[in-house]
């Protein structure tokens, strides 16, 4: 079970500890830390405007992998642009390099055209229309999912379900 950022709250609230939380630390930190404390791993995406948060939160994380949005170093292996497409890139990477896994991937709540809500941005009191920069990022994420990640999974015989 891989959760993208704030979706970890929904899972935890329903008694499910995600195996992995993929985040750039702009979601609810209490849920990310709780998932990690209760046994989940965390993939933290570092980029230009969250470095202070990465430095502040990292001492409280165990079982963590870091990714970057620009030139990668040898230890960085997962690509992507949004938390959701990075989560799917992680699935593809693991299946390609480690095998096993599943014959099916279910993309729950991965709607790149939906309104942005408190699970995605904790400061929001109610869902809002994506602002121009967020809309552009979501379009890039959707392109990665539709043109690279889903076809890559399907080429490996993995069925991708979008309820």
C-alpha cells in the first residue's frame, strides 16, 4: 500500500498503515510521521522550496529514501513530478529492478483534475480550484502517468485500474 502524501491520513483514520508514504512534506506532517512511526517507510521528495522542511523533519524519520526534482545523485533512483506520479514511479521501479509484486495496481484518488483539498494542502479549510502553477504541475504529473508510467506497467503485464 503506497500513499501519496495526505492520503496517508485517510488510510490511518481507517486503521491502515501504508507501507510507503511518498511526500514532499507539504501534506499533514502528523500523518506522515505517524505512518513512519507505525512501520511505514517514507519517500521524501526534495526540491527548491522545501529544503528547510526536509532538514527539520528528517531527524524524526526512519526507513526513509530521498528523491530530487533536478539533477539526481547516485542514491536517487525514483523520478516523478507530483507525489502521486512519484508513488507510481516507485511501483514501476521496484517491479523492474526487484520483480515479484502484483499483477494489478489500483490508483485510488489519483485525479489530476480534481479540486485541491486539505489532505493535499493542510492550510486549506475546504477544497479549491487549482491555482495556475498547481494546475501546470498536475498536467505534468498526468502526462507522466498516462504516457510513461501506466504504459510501462502495462508493458510488464501489470493491469492498472482507475476506479
